[in-house]
């Protein structure tokens, strides 16, 4: 297969870029392995244009339909290797080899899940959440737990505290580095820290109850997990694209990586992991890709 642009990943970033490129009358192939973070969203309420909220799967279905409408070709599969060539790239994929003048990496990442039973079901029910920027508003006035260890996410705890007087940081028995000043900030805001290991977790009707190894029982309406995100930057990094200390791809303001012809958009890029940001970056990347293709055609 041959195309003007190969898009690796069919989440919001990849699908917005596909729509733009198809509307620029470019041949575009999207290869998607089907593990979008957006597919886990029970209902998003901060996406402009959907005041009543929309579920991640419903949003993705609309985005796919829009890309299809303009002729983007979408394939279900995995891109396993990328090689740079004189006039572009060769991609090895589970659905055959693809030769592309440009490649957009929109592979995103997945949150590190807490070791809790049936965690995906709890995410679907909004009991376990990963992103206060996304949905802390919907946790207003609720009993909030924040699982965080390693470098404690003090800022995240303080952000959540603006929505509820009942916020507790749980280290789940893991070691946590908490500077004295940060410990003071948490204390001043009435944010408790529980460092005991969690022995059991049970789901009540619409809440989660945790029992620590010391026998303490804690109940939460919402449990945020701040254990980091595993980004999928290997393909780009293998070509020499620069990553930051979190493993995110570094781009210029046109979403170009340091590898000529290789672009990136969405959660895989350093910065705020949000659908609106992914869409904006994808629009910029697609427009630059089209401009570079036009220049090459002159
Ligand atoms: C529970 C939850 C709630 C959220 N709520 C909100 C919210 O309310 N508002 C908001 O703005 N954001 C929210 N987010 C964040 C939002 O989902 C992400 O910012 C968004 O999905 C990023 O889009 P993306 O296209 O960059 O990556 P993704 O959506 O993760 O898509 C990446 C795609 O690339 C595919 N892929 C990866 N590697 C390969 C490969 N080698 N070959 C082929 N395909 C590959 C993956 O399978 C995946 O389908 C939430 C996230 C979670 C987990």
C-alpha cells in the first residue's frame, strides 16, 4: 500500500488529522490497534459542543464516521516498525507494508492502572478516575481518594481539594517522597495521608470501600489514580525522535518531530493530555503535512 500520509493511531488525534488530510484531498491511511484512552471515558463534560456530555466510544464513533465521510482509509491493526527512506517511510504493519511520504504518530498512551480488582469496570462507572482536569468538577462535594506514591502529586491533591472538603491521599503501602513544605500544604488544607497498605477493596452501591492492613476502613465516592501514563513512543524514538523525561515526544509548534517528515499529535506529545488539545495539535500537524506535500509538488 502507498499513501501520502500514514497515521499511526485512531484515537481523537489520529481521527482529526485523518479528516483534515482527507479534506485536503490527500490519500491517508489510519492504522489503529484499538486501545484509545478515549474509549474508556464514561462521559466527558469538558469537550466544547457537548454540553450534556458524550461517552468516549460515542465520540470516537462520530469521529470515525467523519473521517470516513471524506475518504480516509482506516485499518485495524498494529504498526510494528517504521523505517525512514529517501522519499518518506516504510511501515511494517500487521495488515501489510505501507509506504508513506509522511507519518503522523498519534499513538497516545495508557494510564498505569492501580492493583485493584475489576478496575476497568470501576473506571466505566466513574468510581476510578485518572484525570482531575477531565472530571474533578463531577466529583464536587464527594469523598475523594487519590492514590499516589513515589513523588506525591501534591498539586493534584490541592486541585481536588477545591472541589471537596474530603480529600485523602493514599500511598497504598508504597514509599512516598513528600517534602516538609508539601506535607504542611496538605495538612493546612485538611488533606489526610494514609500510608498503610490496602488489604481489601470492595464496591458498595456507588462507592468504594478500602480496608487497610491495619484494619482501618475508608470509604470513597471517587478514587483518582496518579500513577503515571505509559506512553507509546517506541516507533518514533526508534527513528531518532526526541523524547522528554516522561517519554513524550518533543515537537516544534507545527507538530514536527526532529525527524524530517515525522509528525506527532495528541497524548504522545509533551503537554496537556486532553481531547481538545489532541484535536488542535492534529489540525496543525495535518495542515503542515499538506503544506510540505504541496511544496514538494512544486
Ligand atoms: C477514564 C478517562 C477519562 C478521560 N476523560 C477525558 C475528558 O473528560 N476530557 C478530555 O479532554 N480527555 C479525557 N481523557 C483523556 C483523553 O482520552 C485523551 O487525551 C485522548 O484520548 C488522547 O487522544 P490520542 O488520539 O492522542 O490517544 P488515544 O485516544 O489513546 O489513541 C491512540 C490510539 O493509537 C493506537 N496505537 C498505539 N500504538 C499503535 C501502533 N503501534 N499501531 C497502531 N495503533 C496504535 C492505540 O491503540 C489507540 O487506539 C480521559 C482519559 C481517560 C482514561
